[in-house]
C-alpha cells in the first residue's frame, strides 16, 4: 500500500474500512473490512456492580484529549500490537486535525488507562484501549459511552467483538447492518469535546439512573 494520507484514511472510515499493520515492526499497512462488525450500543453498556462501586469510590481523574500521544503509546505498549510507526504517526496527525480523540484516566498525574478513536459525523470508531491499573480501561470505556451519549453520537464502532467487550454489552452485527448504521451516522454532526468532562462519580450516577 502506498503511504496513507489523512484524506485517504477518513475516506476509508466513511466507507466502512480501517487501516492496520501486522505488528509493530511491519512497515506495511493494510485495509480491514470485517464480515461481522463489533458495535457498542450506547444505551446498552453493561456496568457491573463491582465496576459501579469502583467508580464511585475511585480517586482517578478523567480527562479528554490531554495526552493523545500518551494514550496511543499506551495502547501500543504490549507484546503484540498492530500499531506500527506509520499508524502511530497517522493517528497523531488525525488528532492534530480534530478527527481523532482520546479519553484518559489519571492516578494523580500518571496516565493509567485510556481509549482513543476517530470521529466522523455522529460515529465514533474505537481504535484501542489500555490499562495500567485495575479497572482503568473499563472506567475509560464507561466514561466514553457516557460522553458519546451526551454529545449526540449514534454509532460506537468497536471494529471486532472481543470477549471483554461482549461482557460490557458490545454486540456483533453483519456488514450490511453496519453500513446502514454508518450511513445514518455520517448524516449527523456531533462534537467529541462537548460537553465538558464529568467525574467518574457523575458518569456512574447517570449510568445507574438509565440502566
């Protein structure tokens, strides 16, 4: 594949495909178009009793777009990763251009968890998440779902359905079903940065009220 541009990547997302690399050392990037797609219903996030308790009592702080580079680096900091140097650089450029965002969890000043993704219309394309503390990635995901709901997003694309995501409420749909949801989402508009970030305690309170 020739070197990717931001326009190429955004067009790819708009037609339902996304770029990946085989591993951190492979310089090649390829397009992925899953036959079945993972999505997180924004009204269907499963917040367990233990996670509710952890969020209510947590001293962790939530933030958005404070350290996008650090979140991508955290996601790539594992034995097997699809984030090579080109992917790393590409998503940081997308962030600089307002098309990629991160939600972070901090223990005092230390980044201990987070998730990042790309936005188009009212669609959020989740890319990856990481955790360096117990429950940090689950808290980040819960806070992300709350943010997407409040900001007017309609589609949370998780790309694939993992056992972990399924336990939190994610589902698998067909490619045709996904494209229909994507087309509808691209017709709308939502701002990831609005409203202002809430505390984890506020997030869990809203989720408890709506569950």
